[in-house]
């Protein structure tokens, strides 16, 4: 395959790949070989992967190619390569975050099992920052900048076009932050929308499986496959899975609330300008755009997240830390493990009150607009940036997506965040797709 | 540690430190714990002073 045709394939969206395979214009083998060549061309620069299963991907692609040739498609993702954040168990692959020795896991996490049933090709596990032991993932827009975290490899892998779509996860800001820093579409859904079975746990009531891709259409397609109730995860919602079709031909301009008191002290002028420019473009495109305010006491969300998440994390880690024999306990776990139960319960009561108060904001708007981060990705690789602006929606369990806010003066993506009402992923993604038409999408970064 | 009457950040900090920093805790670890102690104490103070209706139940998603 020529360099030009490799790049052509790797610039396709997941939906375009699925359509190409379904109509016979491309085979899964051709698709996966293009991505393997792309990985070989740029991975040494980006460090997006903790484990690549090239031969496994080729074998799966060969099976899918034969099936497609016989007129049989497994599902709507037949032939689409996926990256999987390392914290998810994938049968036959290591989960380094859970087991540094890298022993192959015996069973697929539920989202991975569903992806395989739908015909997806698992290319490998994407890198998470683990105690600085492995080379940090670099931002494909500028290799001297962080790609964000902890879904670092998923964000960078999609941005560098090594896969069209990837699974991530968010407890604080770990799915939307890499997407924002790398200029991509992403979804953190309503809590419980996607099963967490087989995913390493950080905080039982804050962990959300997420998606990072190129378009809202891709996100909706993948969500329609992996969402839904799972008897292996009792927190999964019983509600119907959102459909893949966003009905883009009939989406009306939305009512958008620009949240003017969403922690301006944490939002740098460059991000505030990006929010204002996006709001103006939405208004020009026919949206109703108004200024809205969060409840006065909304700032309590961070103490709530710290206490609830900290208590849950220290409880989950207690046995693992003891059995490791190293005596190492995370600093936060040492402190939050002594929190009185009354503080955990009171924090959960405050959480419920803020959930109710915030829901009332959607009586007049379809979605809330704000920054996904204080600014673009920071320079340097020592940290993965600031996820604090994403924490409120991880704590309340509201669905949130990233939008294109343009580029910073340094040429790094400025990611905006749009939040919807719980269980309304479909309309939030429709609104996101409408915004994509108005705001445009960033091109692939100039990498390799 | 009580919830009511509300606790100050300093009260929460001192209580947390008593629980976590024991005789024999290395000095370096004690220094590393300091920001987490401060952050957690601040969180406890905010939660302690938050006024809630009596009939509000905890939210368990």
C-alpha cells in the first residue's frame, strides 16, 4: 500500500470504515494493514501503546474479511480497528495497570466482548501513565506537550490516526481531558450507561467507561454497541441503549447555555475566548445561546468528589496494597482511609442535592457549554495536565462531550465541554454533531 | 470527628494528622502527606458546614 493510500484509509472515520467494509469497497485486512503501517510509522514518536497485538489483529481481520466476502457482517463495527485503554481486561492481552508483570488476562471486559461481537478489531492496549515507569505518551500536535491522561494512549492514538476510535475511562477527567488536548470528539456518558465489568476500579460511584473518536457519529455508533444493561455490573442502567443513527439530516439548532460562573478562576483567558468564539458561531448557525449560572453552592462538588472518591479508592486498594507487600499506599489513600463514615454519607447527600439543582438548569436549555480544561495541553511531560473542570460531571454522573474550540497560539487544541441531562446521550450527541457542522473539526495533526 | 457543630479546617487537619501521622512516620513521608492532609481537611470543613434538608437521602448512583 502506498503512503498516500495508507493515510487515506487512516483518515477515515469509524463509520466510513464500517460502510467501506459493508459495501465491499475495502476489506478488514486492507484496513488493518493500513493502521499497522501507520503505527509502525509514528508510534516511536508518540508512545500511545502499552501492548500491540499485530498478529492477533491480522488474524481477526482475515476472519472478518472471509465473513464479509460471504455476505456476513458480525455487526455495525465489522472491520473497525479499536484501541483499548490498558485498565480494561482484554482476553489474551496484559493489563499492566492491574498486573505489572503483564500476564495475559483470561476474560474480556464486557465492553470489549460487545465490540468483538460487533466485528471490531482490537489492535492493542493503549498507554496509561503508571508511576512514570514507561515513556510518557506525547501529544501528536506537538511532541513536547502532554497528551493528557490517564486515557493518554487512547487520545494520542486516535489523534495520530493509529486507530479511528478508542475506549477510555473517566473517574476525575481522564477520558475527556486527552480528547480535549488532542482535538478529538469524546463522550463520558451517564453513570451506568456502559458496563464497567472487567475494568480496573478507582471509585465505584465515579468510574465511567468513555469513548474517544473523530466524530460524534462515531461515538454514537460505538455507544450503540457497548451500552446497555449487564448482569455482571449491577450499576448498569436498564434504559434502552441509544441508537447509532443521529438523524443528522433533521437535527435542529439547539438551545445552549454558556455557563458564566463555571469557575472562571480556573479558566485561562485563551479558553474563555474559545468558549465565546464557539458561542458566537453557534448563534450565527441558528442556535439559541444564553448565559446561565450554576447553583451558588456548586463549588462543593470538589470536596464531595474528594471525600467520596477517596473513601471508595482507599477501600478498593486496601487489600491490594497489603498483599503487594511493598508497604506502599498511595498518599491520598492513607488519608482518606481514615475518613469517618458520617463524612462519606454527608458528602453523598450533598451530591444528591447538587444533582437535583443542576437538573433544573436544563428546563431552559438543551446543553451547557464550558471549557474542558483551563487551557490547551501544558508543555512538558512531567504531568498530564489539569482535569478539575471535568470532575463535576464525573461526580454527578451527567453525560459530557468534547467540542472543537480551535487552536491555541502555540498550535495546540482548545477543547470545549458540553454537558447534557442524564440519560440524554442521544440528544447530546445530536447537539454535538450539529456543533461539529458549525464549528468544524480539526484536521489530523502534522505528524509523520 | 463530629459533623455538627461544623468543624473548621484547622480542627479537621489536626484530627486527620493525629490519625495518619504516627510515631515512626518518616519525615519525608510526613512532608509528602501535607498537601493531601490540607486538601482533605478543607473538604471536611466544606462538608461539615453545608446545610441540608433533613429529608435528603444520600445519592448512591
